[in-house]
């Protein structure tokens, strides 16, 4: 595995090493479909506070994106009916859940395709009023 730095401090694009023989190949983990994942830095003391980094993840590029604690995730599917598996460091607790709006001008995320479907919960997040550094 290779961990490549990006514009968000502490976040990494993870490129999997492909180990293969005549039977096929082995890699630690990869997705079947194609989607964009963003890491959004919400850590006030971070050098990359209020910045985001997005990367396309797919079975063909076998990349992952590590998002550190204090940063938000944002996903956009580039295919219909995807199955997405992601790992977290704590058990889900709805009382502690926080979110950012997919279209918040504070981040100005450049989505690769038009946003067509957004969950009710994701539409309910407030716009942030942070000052950029």
C-alpha cells in the first residue's frame, strides 16, 4: 500500500499494491463501483482548515481515501445502484452525528456531475459560517 499526501493535512489517498499470478490478483480492499470521495477539513487548528480534497475511487484504480478525525466525508456516486463500504473508528451514535451541506459555499466543492439525489438528512444540514484562513 502507498499512502500519498493530498491538500488536506493528515488525509491520504491510498493506492493498493496489486499482487498477481495466473489465478488473478490480491489486493487488501477495493470497491466495485466508481464514486468521488471528498475529505473536508473542519479542524480549526489545522493548516488546511476549510479546505477539501476529492478523488475518484474505482475498481480500476484501486485507490482509497483515508479521512482523519475532525474531517468530514462527502461522496458522489458516478454510477447507479452502487454498494459502498467504508470503515469508521467508532460505533455509530446518531446523537453525535454532524454534517456539512454538499453545496455549502464555504467549501465550494467541485462535483464532477450534477447533483441529482440528496438524502433528506443531508439536505437538513445548515450552511457553515466559518471564515477562511
